[in-house]
């Protein structure tokens, strides 16, 4: 599951960048810029912390789903983060904390996309 989440985060970065370039809304343009600037650092932190606890992530499933709606991208990504973080043990609070930071970035981006025009 962790490999799936990391791939989803990497994919979301690229998708957000493409949607950022296509946007005709300044608020959407800026919100997506912030998201794609920050998400890879958080994904990398999560992957490295996980691997420090459990060893190398061996499986990264291929993933490509085009999105035209950035809110749908954020909603799907939120579900993936929530699903993966449920699999961590109680002792994995550091991994849950990183997922919480990712979740906060998704929530902040979702707010900007929904309410700032």
C-alpha cells in the first residue's frame, strides 16, 4: 500500500502542474503551484521514514489517470492518504504525522480551489 501512496503523490504532483499551466483562474493557478512545490518533499520524507522502519519499498504500481478537475484530484488523493495511513501501527506515529502533513496540504489546496476564485 505504501508504494501505491508514494506513486499517487508523485502522480498528483505532475497532474497538479499540468492543471496549473492550463488554469484560467489566478487563485487555482497559485493554489496548484503551492501544492506541486510542496508535495514531493512530503512524499520523499514519508518514503524515507517508512524505509528507515521497514526496509526498501519494493513495489511501485504503474499509475496514470488523467484529471481535468483539480478538486477531484485532491479528493482522490485524500482518500488514498487516509486508506494508507490506516495501515500504520500505533508505534508508527511518525509516519502518521507525515501523512497528516500531506493531508493538511491537500485540505489547504482543496479550500483554495473551492472557495478562492
